[in-house]
C-alpha cells in the first residue's frame, strides 16, 4: 500500500498519545493520574449547555450553516474581542473552524508555501511544527531566554530570506510564559519591519495568574494589528474542549482564503456547537473567572511541591495557561536514563503518572505536566513522583554515591 510523503512524515501528537496510553491503563484497572493532556476537568457551564439544548429543541441545529460559521456567532465573537481587547473587527473579518487547532491548520494551508520558513519559539506546542510541515514549509525553532521568551536577537539569528511567518502563543504551551505588552510591541515591530505575518495564538488568554496582566499583539497599534492573525476559541477558558469551536480574526483577504479552504475541507462546524459558543461569548464570564481562580489555586499549591522533588527544577513559575515545565536533567541522571522520554515511560509504568516529554515541544530534558485536573489528584500525582525519585536517591546514597538533586 502506498501512502503520501506527508502521511509518512507526520508524527502523531505526543500529548494525545500519552493521554491515550494513560486512558488505556485506566481501563485496564491501573490507577493512573493523567497529567498529559491540556483539558480542563470542569464541565461546560450550564448557561452554555442550556443554550445548546434550547437550539436543539427549537429546530436550529439540523442543517448546514455557512462554512465559516453562523453570522450571529461571528457577531458574538467580534463583540467579545471588543470587550476583551478593546479592538474592533467586523464579522467579515472572522472565520469559525472546528477548534483552534483546525483554525491553525487551515492558516498554514493558506499562508505557507513549499520551503517557506515559519518561526516558532523553542519550546512550543507540538502541532505547530507538524502543521507547517504538512503545508510544505519548514518550522524553525527560535532560541528562548531563561524565561522561555524569544528576543529580537534570537529572532534575528533565525531570520532568513525564506522566513514568512512567526507564531507566538502567550500564555504559552508548554511553559506558561506570558509576554508583556512592551515585549510584544518590540516583537511586532520587528515582524512588521521584516514584512512578516504573525499568528497570535491567544487560546489561554483568559487564564492568567497572580496579578500578571495579559496583552495581545492586536493591542500593539494598528500597523502591528494589521500584520497579526488572531486565533482563539472556547476550549480552554470555557471548558469546551469537546465542542470544537475556534476562530480566526484577520484582514478580509486572509479570511477569504481561509473560508475557501474550509468550504472544501470541513464544511461547517457543528451547528449545535456554534449556538453553544454564542452563549459562551455573550455570557457575563463569571464561570470563566471561577475556573481561572481554581487554576491559580492549583498552580500556587503544586508549584512548590514539584520544586521540592529531587532532580526537578522549574526555571520560572508559570504566569498563565495550566502547565508546569520542569527541567529534569538531574532527575534523568539520578534515575540513570539518557532521555526525558525514558523518564516519562518510567513515571507512567512505575509511578502511574502520565506526563509529556519536553522533546515533543522541541526541548528535550524537560517534562510537561498539566494542572487542569482536580487539586487532590494533583497533590497525589506529585507525591507519587516524589516517592519515585526519592527511592532512586536513597539507592545512590546507600551505595555511597554523592548526588545533587536540585
């Protein structure tokens, strides 16, 4: 059987793979705590599910909608952007897709040609690079500083005549890094000066903690905003991962190409999900704030616990999203493995905690742990990891080997 080159070269999602393995172990009766996938553990707020049920009961969900989404949904998105960002978009500048992941995929198909280079921070979300390669482009990892942030110097080092696009995610997956408005202003100005488009993935924009302020590239002046493509959705902040609604907000000429591709690929997003999303964007956001506060409590509780685990070190406390991204190079030495993937495997099989290898995000020697699950499970998971690591420390100490654990 012959497969296309793109099918042969694409790598399965590491985050989905780890989560699927953990779920299979759970089905087999093994008590695994899954910290591998970025999915809030809250159910979708009732005001949203009620709107979906109402749409079904009133016969609104049985038929196709425009491929790029219901006009009422586009209006709700434009109004939400205006309220959240203070920036105005017209409904014709918005396209709705089956989740923010699909929105990003379609953008790569619309914007990336063969051998075009797309700049990504190192580390960055696992699917960016694969989506670039599926479009025929080349993902280029841009070095980050001690705070996991790209700088003008590192951007200049990565820039070539083939560079066409920069993708920036703030708050960032997997690090929880949040860029300040001044930092975004400088990056946006650099992109404009070099004639590059920027995709601003703001999917975690409402999940900011401990007094940190959120800013977006679209808030950095008209010229930068015109070169910026905003991607967002309902999955993370509204706990609607299963509903699959994301959107693109951009210049009309970009949206027209996105819409054309959507019309030949997915048709339209599920109609019932669109009515649910309308309610999400129009409601008073109280539920969003309650969930944000819960994530903040989890972060503040488990961050010091994980820092105390032998061999684990987090360079900077996350400011947003819901991930911890510890350096585990010392832990690898303690356990006696050569790669962070081997450590991931041991943690799953022996400690029964599922985490994701940092190599999947472009930075081996790190692990990603999601705290989008209940606090008691999180504390149990960190306790299991600590017990797992301590047994290796004790073996080395009893063997007379001196080690540095943190």
